[in-house]
C-alpha cells in the first residue's frame, strides 16, 4: 500500500482495523508503515477459505482516505511459524 496522506490514514486506522476484524475467520492484522510512506498490511485468518474470501473482497473494497491499496499485489499464503 502507499500512504498518500499519513494523517488521514492514521485517523481512519481504528475504523479500518475494526472493519477487517469483523471479517469471518479473522485472527489478527498488522499494519506497518515505513518512513517513506509505503506500507504493508498482513491479515491473519484461521483458514485458507477465510483468507481467500477476504482477498476476493479487497479488489472491490471502497478506497480509504489517505491510503492507496496496491490491489494487484494481494496474496494469500500459509503461516509456517510464529512466535
């Protein structure tokens, strides 16, 4: 993702995270921004089916203030380990 307006993105972050947390199978989300206003969101779901459903929803998700989602870079992968 590209953070086009950091203050707008930060202002809407609680609302965005709450919406994602309401998705079926949601476990956790991590939204990481770099000083260069690039970022990545990693969303963890309890099943591949739930993750695929979320990934299918994202291309049609409404735009959020201050954030441009790189819709062609959405990927679903398996968590291999965590701590």
